C-alpha cells in the first residue's frame, strides 16, 4: 500500500485532465512527489492509465473497477485489466459511481486478489463504519453535498471526519481513513490530519486550479 | 419491532402467492400465529399489502422499499406508501434486489422515520458486519448459492451463521440476526437458534410446499 | 384499450396522493368521468391499486412494471400482481424510472401477455420513433426539462409533439401518441389535440392544484 | 465509418485478450487486414485502447461508452476519453452491458459529436427496429441465448437476421446491420451476407480459438 499521510488527486472526467492532459497532470505530480518525497497518487480514467504509468515514479489508481470475473463482461472495468495497464490501486464506490454493498465487498476481494490498493468512498459516518467491516485498504469519507464546493469538509463539518475515523477504527483499526470534499489548501490538509485522517482525496481543487503546481505545493506543505 | 425468535415468510413473486393467494397464505399464517403464539411475519408484494393487512392479527412486511423521498419518483416504492397500506416492516437489499450501500443506509433511515421495522439481507460475514454498522432492526444472512436449494444453510454452512452473529454483535449488540436459504423444517429452525440466530427468513420452503400448513406447523415447532 | 382522446393522471409518489388520498383522487376522477363521459385514467403506486380499483368506474394503471417472470424476483413489480390487484394498464419507462431498451421491449410483451395497456414514456423524437418499433399501446412524449414546470410542452416545444406524432405514425400507424410536461389547462389539452396527440399525461398540474376538481373540469373541457 | 462488409472482433474481458494479449490480437488482425484488405475492427477494454492503436493500421473500437458529459463523472467511460486514446468507434448496449433507451440515444449523439462510429447491439427484431429509429452507424443483432454458443445465429435462427435487416432498412435505409452469436467460420460469414447483413460481430469464436490466425483467415475468406 502507498504511504500515508497521502494526497490522492482524482482527475474525474474533466476535459482538463483527459488524454494528454491527464499525462501532463501525472508528470507534474510525479515531479513534485520526487522533489518533496510526499506520498501522492493520481486516479485517472482507464484509457489514460498506461500513459500515466509510463512516466514512472507516481502511483496511478483507477477511478473504478467492476466486480466481474474475467470472461464475458463486455464493457465493464476488469480489475485484471487496470492492473495490467499498471495501476496499483483503485477508488471504489465513488460518490459519482455508487455500488451495491455486495459489489463493494466483491470489488475489495477482487482488488486484493490482483494486488490493487482499495479506497472505498463513503458519504457519512454510518456508511464509513459499514465499509470498515469489509476491510478495504482505505476509506475516504466525502459528504456529497460538499463535493466540488468551496468550503472544505474539515471546516464545514469537522465532526463527520473525526467521527468517521473513530467509527472505522472501532471496527477495523488497520484501515486508513481519508477525507474529501471542498479540500483546496494546505490548511485543509493539516486540518484533516488534526482530525485523525490519514490524508485527503480531492479533485476540482487541483484540476480546476489556475496554477495547479502552486496548489499542489500548498497541499503538500500541509502534510507537515 | 416484532418479537423474536421470529419466522419471516417472503412470498416473493410466485404466482402461488400473488393476489388472492397471497391473502390465503396470510390467513393461514395468521391463524397459526394466533393459535401457537409464535412470532410470524409475511413479506408480500406491494399490491398485496393492504388486503393481507385487512385480515388482521399477522404483521405484514414489504419485500422492498426505495430510499426516495415523497414527490416525483414515479414507479418507485415509497416507504410512506407501504406504511399507509398497513405494512409494519420491510426487507431491504434482498439477494434478488441488491441496493447500493448508501441507499441501504438511506432506506434504514427512511424506515425509521416512517416507523417500519428494517430487515437488511446480506450474503456473507463481511457484508453482515458492514450492515451492522448501519443499525437496522435485523440482518438476515442468506448465502446466495443456497437460496431456493434443498439444503439448509444451517447444515450446509453453519459457520456462516454463527460467524455472522458474532460479527454483527461485535459491532451492534442490539441488532437481531436471522438466517435463511434452504430452510424448510423445524429442525432447521432449531439449528438456527442453536447457532445464535434470532429466527429465519424463508420463501420456497413454505410457498412451494404441497402442504403449507404442515410445513408451517413444523417450522413453528422448531422455535421451541 | 381505453378510449382516446384520453387524460392520464400520474399521481407519482406525492404524499398528497398516497394511500387514502390516492383513493380520494380516484373517487373524484371517477365521478367526473361518469358525469362527462371523458376518458380518464389514474396511475397510482402499486400499494394503492386495489383500493382505487374497488371504487369502480375509473380505469387504474400502475406507474411501472418490471419485466421479470413470476418466481424469485423479490421486491420487483410483477405484471401479474398489478393485474391481480385490478390495474388495466401501466406506464413503462417514465422519465423518473428509465428502463433498458431490451427491458422496455420485455415489459410490453409481458403487459400484452397479462392484458395490460402499455404506455411507454419517451424524451424526444428519436426515442419516440424507437419506441414505436416496439409496438406499445401508446407512447407519451415528455421532454424531461419541462416536466413539473409551469409551461406546457404544447407551448414551449410544439414541434416535439407534432414531430413525435409523425415519427411514431411512420413506423407504427396504430400506436397512439400522448404528450406531457407542464400540462395544466384545457387549452393545453386542446393544443395537444391540434398537434396530433391522442391525449395527455400529467401529474403535478392536477395533484398539486389548490382546486383539483376545477382543474380536472377545465382539462376535460379541453378534450372537445 | 469503416468499410463494409466488416468483421468486428470483441475481445470482451477474457484474460486471453487483456493487456499485452489484447495488443497481440490487434497485431495479428492488423497484419491480416493489411494483407487481405478485409475490413477488420477490434473492440477492446478502455485500458487497452492506446496500446492497440499505437500499432497502427487496424481501427480500434471501445466496447462501451457512457452518455455522461465531461466533468464530475468519476469512473464512467467518457466518449472523449476513448477518442483521445485513439478509438474510432464503440459498441453500445452490448448484451452484457445493456443501457436505458434514453441513454442509448444519448450515447449515439455523444459518439457523433466526438467522431466515433456507433454500433448498437440488439437482441431481437423489435429492438433492432427500435434502435434504427435512433440512427446509429450500425446495428448488431445478437440473440442472447446463442451468444458464446456453438451454433451460429445464421444457422440457428436465420430469420432473425433477415427480419432484422428488413425491419432496420424500413425505418432507416442507411443504417448497416451486422449479426452475431455463435459465429465461428467463413461459412457463417458468407451466410450472414446472404441474409442481408453487412458483416459480423464475434468474440469467443476468435479469442478462444486454438489457432486464432487460422480462424481469422477462414472468417475473412467468408467475406468474398
């Protein structure tokens, strides 16, 4: 598993981070990771995994896998396929791509089987506690109403972070907990750490920034 | 909440238990419940709830609710609607109707809000433990590969029952645990109790029986 | 099949038309249908079908069916079940409950098999033309962006109605075409007829009206 | 659009055609396409598109796209993303990945907008006729019960092919019609042409063959 504290940048399906522009983002993040020794991860669309991996130095995650087995599953995202493309981990059950409980469990089992770090996204304390019972590598709590917004979850609802950390650790002490939604600055990252989180998951805060390098440097500074 | 130990008969969408034949099943179960004082519940299709409720004496559950709010949700099963028809509880996330994790959580919240007992179905120990984090009224563990089969889960895989009981109680001691899949006899019910379960959930074992009354009497005898 | 021109009131999952209040709406509509000889239909939640049917005189539709066969389909809406409860037709693929193409086809086949009038909802001219290839009883074109709004589709986008009528009739001349979205007045009903539609499908215009009887009388007057 | 008659090989999610083995299949097909001038296409998983495209000479399709717009659609397959990776077309609504009617329509619109050939899969004559109303580039009729089997649709149910061709052409004369399911030999390809089809869509017949080159040469010979 990747080191914590960690910053995972999910580039979603923004045109600003699709194709060559996903690779550009991975290059920038890889350079900063090498320079600062911070633990950074980029989560990209499946068609962009191999090109981002080819740069080296930065762990690349898939944004989603399906729990299907190899074979007759046309058009689904096979864990073995993202692994073959070089991904080392995957988001599961992102707010924009919710899965059935039994499928989250199956995705984690499949991720373990092929050697992918599993990051299950959740929306509140109860689902974070539930996800802990499934023993993923990490859980990322993101209140849907704050995603893509201007106020960090660590400011808008700090209790949901600290309560999720407590709930998860009460069920599965070894599972890491990240937080996300509205995270944009180093201060937000520091606040996440103070609330017990092992890192942050963010997207628009980096992808939509006018100066992506400046934002990333600020976020990394917040890890200290 | 209904008393435990409990026997919940899910009549599914069998023609043998649709419309007037659902009502006949509810009548038979109501008579036996009155006579034996056993805690019996029937889970029926939404269009059959009110007629089964009208018989009196037997608690009627819905087989499913959707987490949607009142309003513009054409064709979805509103918790308020099944409650208005007289249901006092509902299955959630049945093996044949799996839901997303966030929706299971929302269904339980909605069931609590309108006053419905919530029975979340699960497929293994991990998802049972996960469901416990959501604090439903009951959890019913049913290994999918044994559902509709000839061998009771209590014989084929007793460990999945006792381990689910342990896992659920470790997270939420107040949540009741049922088991199901292949349950057909009083012996199976007794075995479920010995494994720590608070009752059974079954379907074909009763609905498809040649002599439904005989099977129900045998199941009830197993509660002792 | 019900007579055209027709007015179908879909009461959705509004609390104002759930349980006893669905029955009250059916009673009012039944009285007006008897008095005016207009062809009126109410589409209700499955748990309210039997009580609305029990009133007599007004055809009752389901808001949705699933294409599943009888048997092991817990929590799905069986065509046989809504038929047993007394429904004579059903909406299929409503804007708030979209279905897969193959499932729309299967729902129509199942509706025919059990004797339910099938009304397939569509969102534009292309999908209306596509639906015509499946030979439902009726097609109801409703632009999603106008549903629940204040301006009738017949005013906001009359071309989508007349073009849908033309497209459907070019593929299947016997299939009736309704329109909906924002329909509220007798004028809207008359406009629909002028555009070639065989009736209207509406919801909030009636359910949310302060004086439901007045609105219904106005709508009926527009049929002339 | 690619030339017809055409042979599209969908490599599904077989391990035999994932990662480097997808590239090997694309290389073999590219060589045969150059040598024979036959119109061949490979449809691969999204994570394998760019590596297959990098070989040159063989058009590469995606197996699936989602109708979502760019932006906040984590884990969905963006048309722009598969295009950026070099795909020139896509399957839509494959038997193993069915879509809602409105989403098939939206996928075709999105495919057109980004410049992808659209191949909509269907399961019977009615859905083929329906799909024609949406004006995709091609329609591939594949009876689900014959997919992956040993008998070609052209032998087992030739009428479904010729009737689909007739139905599609009656609605949209410019839309090409392919057939698939059980197709394995040049004879099957020839039979498809005789039934009016513009080519075939196949998977296991090639991927699972002991001698893939031999099977491909036989299929290509059947195009004459």
